[in-house]
């Protein structure tokens, strides 16, 4: 990959010069000022220790610097608060609120089904769950393809309503003007070429791209168009490793691969796929071949839920240790006394036993009647058990 963005290096020099100037200014302060600063520090240290500082959230400059240094970029999808917290604690560099939420969280067949309001909703939750990661949100299908101004309006909604760090847009040459308009509006954009999941209805099925020269040329031209429009990174999905490496070498911006081999600047996978959360017959068919499963959460989740159900049915749960709340005897007597003249008060377990006993007695009576009819003997008259326990 060629050197990343001359503008970034110039910006770094400018910022470094400003910091050096500020530092020099601080060194020239009076002795009185220095003593005052030291004294203040001593007073502060005498009191309670400072709370741990909130980690600084990564930005696009950090991502580009990683690529300059040859450090691979780790990216994971997240769709809600818990998955965002896990990704952030794992110190992912970037988190993508993917339109794949339509399939792995909402149960749709394709990513085209997710609506703008749903993407905003999930992005807000992810932002609340992250402190360190750079968060990027997918713009949903139909929110940017119409024209550049429509793309700009919808991109602004993501920034203003969620605080996300940038947006991702699928496509290449066809959407470059929309990408350019969004970037000109001050919003960071990640491009996406290769397999475009949101366009599955046009291509007919999910498949790899770039296995022939014509498709590989198109992918490369799309990536160059996205870079020219101002995208700061590009996702390359489901393309041969050599093609991904070729595209990466042609660009001055990072590439993030998904099913594209090791030649990209970083990797992204879907949260549910990484953790094996959908590894059962109902969803196994949607797990791509390029996914490596790093945990088997589905089995543990299923086992836990089935055990919980069994313990509820057998009255093992809740045992005494999970019944922490008690009413004092005096208060209990006051409660019973309050309703003494209006109803029979029974503890819940005794009440259920009474109902079960009545139901059993009623069933026995019906069985006796049925046998009597078959034997043509007179049916003995019995009082029917009362249905009410009150």
C-alpha cells in the first residue's frame, strides 16, 4: 500500500508545531506561577484520588496512522448495547453498526429490509455502549442512492441524532457523487465494493466477485472512484485475495476485508458469526464460508435456557437462596387480619395444591361416571367438588 494521505502528514506537523509552541510558552512562566501550579497539584493529591479518565475515542486519523505503521485494523459489527460493550472491552479499533442487523437481529432475509429509523435506533444503542472504538454506521438501502442531496440529509441525521463517527455507503462509480457530497458536508465516509449485500435483488444471490478480469477491473475502478470522492477507508467483500491485495496497493487509504484474504489493511466480521450465536439449523445456512468461529455461544445459551425452563417446571427455581425478600411476622399478621372478614387467605403454594386436589377429584368423578355408563350400572350420586376455593 502506498503512503497514506499527504494531507494527514501536513495536519500532523501543524498540530505538532502548535503543541510545541504551547509547551514553550508554559516553560517561560514566572516562578510564582510555577509554585502556584505545584501547590495546587499538592492540594489535589491530598484529597481523594481522581476517577479513571474516560478513554479517548479513536478517530479516522488514528485509523490511518495504524495503516501507515503497518498495524492491522480490527473491526467488528455491533447492533445493541451489550454487543457494543463487548466490542469496546475487547478494544476493537472500529465498530460497524451494519445493515446486517436486518438479518441477524431482526430476522429478515436480506439487508434491504432495514429502515432508516431502525438503523438510527441501533446506532444510538451502540454509541451508548462504546467509549474507545470509532463507530461507523451503515446507511440503509434507499437512503443515499436517489441523489447526493438526499444522501446528505440522511447522513446528517446519523451524525446529529446518534453522534456516530461516520457512515458507510455501498457502491462505487454509481454513488461517487453522493459520497463526495457527504464528505463535503463534513462527514467521514467508508466505501464498500465487491459483493454489495444491499443489492442482492439485482445480482440474484450472495456470491463472490472478482474471479474474472472484468469484475476485478470494475472493483478496482469502484475503489479508486470512492477514494477520489473522499472516502477515508473502503470495505472489500468476498473477492479473491490477490485482487484485494491489488486494490489495496492501488489506494492511498485503508482497506477492510471481509472474505478478502490477508492483503487488506484490516478485517471485519459479524458479531454473531464470530461468537457462533446462530450456529443451529435455522440459521446455519446464512453463515458464510470465510467466517472463523471463535466461540460457541449458541450451545451455552440453549443449554442455559433449557435448564431454566426445567427448573421452573419442577419448582427447583426459585430456591430459598433466590427468595431474598421477607415480610416480618407482625406485618404478615396485620395483612391477614385486614382481609380476615372478606376472604380466605392462603399462601400461594397451599392455594395451588388446593386447586390441584379439586381438579383431581373432579377428574375421578368423571371417570367413575364413564365406567358406570359402559357397565350400564346406576351412577352413584356424588356431590360435585366445589370449583372455587373461596
